[in-house]
C-alpha cells in the first residue's frame, strides 16, 4: 500500500495532466485559424542543417519536397563552414546555400547560431517579409499557412507555429510515442499559441514562421539548447501575438529509443535552464508541466493505489478519477499511433503501450543521469 503523500502526488499529477488536456480540448473545439483569399508572396524559407553525412538522406528528401511544394518561393539552406555536405549544398540546384563562417561570433549555438546569422545577413535586408524555418527532416504537408499570413499580418500578429504529425523512422515504438506531440499540438499548444495568442509552453522549430521585423527585434542570439522555446519566451516578453496554423508538418520520429531519450532530455534540460529568465506566467505554465513530467514515472502504480485507497481519504471523485482519465487519454493516443502502422506491427505496438509510458516518463531521469548538456543532433 502506498503512503498518503504518494497518493496525493499521483492525484496531483493526474489532475494537472487532465487539466491541460481539458484546456486544450476547449481550444480544439473553438479555435480555427483564419485565412485570406490570396496567399502571401513575400515569404522566404530557410532550412538549417548540421550538414553531416548522418542527415544526408533526410535533408535531400526535405530539399526536393519543398522545392516542388514552394517552387515560386526562395529557399535557403543554412549550414556551417566545414560541414560534410558543404560543397554538395553550395552547388545544389534550386536553393541558395548560406554558409555560416567559423569566425562568426554570437551567443547562440547550433541551429540558433545559423538562424541568427541568417537574420543578420538576409532578414535584415527585407524586414517586411516573412520567414519560415524548416528542420532538415521535415515535410510540410500543405500551404494553408501562406493564406493565413496576410490575415494575421493585417491584425498585428508577428509569428506562428504549425501542427506536427509523426512519420515512421527505423523504430515503430518511437513512432507511436511521437503521437503525444500530435496530441499536444491539437490541444495544449493550440490553447496557448492559438487561442490565447501567447506561446507559454514554447514553439516548435518545425515551420516556425515570423515576420522579418520580429526576427530582427527578438532574434535568436541567446545561449540555449532549446532555441525555439527561448524565441517563444521572448515573443511573450515583447507582447507579440501569435497564432497556430492549420498546416501540418510531417516529422521523422527518432530511429531508436536512445535517440528519443536524448531528444526529450535536451528539451527537459534546456527548458529548465531557461525557465528562470521567462515571464511569470511562462514560469507557472511551463514549470507545472515539467514538474508533472518529472514525477510521471510514478503515475501508473499511484493510479492503482488511488483507486484502492483515496476514497477512504475523503478525496472528491473528480480528483480520484483524474489519473485514470489522463491515462485513458494518453494511452488512447499511443493506441492511435499503433493503429497507423501497417501489417503485423500493429498488435505488438498496442501491447507495448505501457512501455511508451515508461520510456516517456524516463526522459527526466535520463536527462539528469546520462544526457549531454550540449546541443546534440540525433540520427535522421
């Protein structure tokens, strides 16, 4: 039998997770992005990449896909001097390659450094335009956001984010797990980025889109391994309203559970490190989510104990039920991901749903014990 304090922790975690989902469900029902009759013309795309052999296949797929989808628009690929693919990218037909020199000095690291260089050398020349950043494993699935830009620009909005949809890499398990990102986008991210116009839980780098003058004003020149979250936090400080686009972006799921743990732990460490510099509301909204994530590993056994003992403690039914309902929501999301698989993979992945919960909950533990504190790029 678990002790009363542990039971209360379980109820608190379940209530927090369920509360965020309920808030997000309201946004899912009532928020719809608006569009203009014609799409924006002054839009430039930029694809930052480490340019290593490990990302070659996904990068080239990304370039070809977006050259075809946005053939009327200018596309840049951003990479560092000395990258494995530098020479190939410089001569790549249909895109402009911007090489960040070794001696370029700023506080930002990795992708943030490349974006800051792009802002200083390209965006500053046309701050009235709009700029969309696409990760090198992304496939933007439609152009709705181009019709949204004129509508929101006319009303003073400065940036937007997209909805992420996983596609399978080498691992079926990480593909299933990545559907939590889809759930979050359709609910809690939609609530803050869209309904409230303030990205209190951050931005994704995938199709992060902003007006040039916002990029020049806010920039990416800050030391952080979660540069997209840092940018969103600065948008809040500057009072710049945002929207969530109806456009979906296909993201390549990590090729292994270890890659997924590295990815999630980078988010966890980077966000915690940055939290002290954010606005009070951001501290509250993000901090509560991170704390819930930290103790989520206990959620399963605690949920069982809640059902056995919390009635005797006089805890109201709505709170006693919260861990179970939250489990159904997240378990159902994993089940949806498993059913998106084809063939024999479906049944084993449905059976493996408890593993998904365990591995996702282990991310904070992995972050503390094993993760590299520097920016790391997983295999793609």
